[in-house]
C-alpha cells in the first residue's frame, strides 16, 4: 500500500494530468507520437489568451524543448472560428484601472512566451485556421512554420483601442516586404486566406478541411528533422488549389503603400495621403483618423526602431510601451468604445496628432529600471 504522502502525490499527479486533457480546460497540452500539441480551448471567446493559459503553455514548451522524444510542437485552436483572437483585453483593462499587478504580469509573461516561441529549438508549427489577431499572432508568427487556410483572418487592430501592435509586432512587421507592415500596423487592415501567405505572415497555405490529415501526418513522422517537417508541409501546400489564381489583395496598392508609409512622422504620412488624394489614400485617411493619435505615433516609432533590433530588444521595448499604455488614457477609452459600450466613438486624449508631443512619446520608450522585461 502507498504511504499517505506518496498517495497524495499520486492523486495530485493524476489531477494534474487530467486537468490537461479535461475538455473544459482553457488549454489542452498533450503528447502524441513525436509531437507536443497545444490546443487553445476557449471557443466561446474565440480562444482569447488569458494569463493562466500563458502560465501553462510556457513551461510546457520549455519541457518539450528539452525532451529528446519530442521532435516538434503544434499549436491550434478549437471551435472552428478562431485560432486566437487576441489577449483577454477586458480583464487587463479592469486590472489596469485599479493599478492591479495583472496589467504588469500579463504583458511580462505574454512577451516572455513570445520570446520562447521565437527562440524555440524544436520546430514549431502554428495552424492559424480562422481569426488570428493580436495575441494570437504572437503565439504563431515567431515560430518556424505558420499554416494559413482559406478561413484565416489576420489583423493587428491595436491602434483602434489605444494600444500598439505588440507581441513582437515591432520585430516582424517592419521585416515584411516594402512598407506592408507599417500599413497593417497603423490601419489595422485585415488580410484573409491566401493573402496572409502572400504578405509573408504565413509560411504555408492548406485547405482548412485538410488540417486534421496534416496533423495526423505530422504526428506520425519518425524522429523528423526541420527539413522533413518542411517537406511534409510543402507537399500539402502544393496540393491546395483554393484561391490560387487570385492576386494579392494589396498588389495594386503596393506602390502607393511603399511611398506613402515611408514617411518619418505620422503628420507626414497624413500630409502625403492628403496630397495623393486617390480613393485608396482617402480611405486610409478615414481609417487613420479613427485611431488613437498617441497609439499611431507610438506605433510608427516602435516599427522604425524595431526594424534593426533583435526580437528580445523589441519585446523589452514593447513591455515599456505596454506599461505606458496602462498609465495613460486612450487604452481604457478604446476598450470602452470598441469592446464594452460598443459605441465605436472613442474620445481620444490628446485628440489630434499635433497634440501628441515628441517628449510624451519619448517618455513611453524610457527604461523601467527594475521593472524592465528581462529576457
């Protein structure tokens, strides 16, 4: 018979295991074949990322990374609508309002997880089927492989809620071809399906209905190398014919995007858009005019600086920005207008780009001393 203490350990171990495979858990972590599988399991909230999910995923990735029997990591979402629509913003807002520690911890631990994905020694395959925005982009874009489907909907819509395209946006967005990344970051423009691949955000495109078969084949690979995994993904990718003929949605506007969004300041971008006067430029102006002026200035500088920084330095910079947003006004107002009251008419303070001083923006980028993110 087991000694009482030992018995307790066995029971706890059993509970821990069953928690991970329990279908009501927010995130399911399991090992199948040579693959570690992470399943985001909050379909009702479009798999929005919570702090407790982050706290479960991070140590599991670290464990699998060290495990000689784990050859790859797969991450996916349940419910068929979303991979992950972003961070659980409302909870962060409530905490931030009262100066709660969650507003510090959430971003710190989320960015630490983004870095773990970006530096993961095992091939990391994100199946970004459905809505993939904000925090969901952070869980996928820094990994080796990102598989989009015809249902993928990608966006970094943060400037509309008084935030900035974080989770390493300052790293991957300025590295997209031309000024696409700047355009996506400032306007929150949504890319769909194959366009997510064409923009350079996804590495492969596979029909949504083929994903279970792909997953099965990935799990069945015997001690695969990164090349073996790439070969398998390529073979699925080459067979997928959905929207193959369609040209990239931004193709006809690329020349304009590259010239208009290469300006050094937001005021200059706005001036160039006004001077251009084309229907495309006017549409971008309308969009930009709805965004938080503070967020726009912060974002433009974040991308310009991030273009030549390492992922670690970008995340450290973004952590400073996240805390500046928590101290400020626009984030709470943006969340109120877009997510809570849904009146879609935020009252930004300051209300105009000209009123957001360079000193204020500089201040957002200042180191936080002992509170800085250390990676």
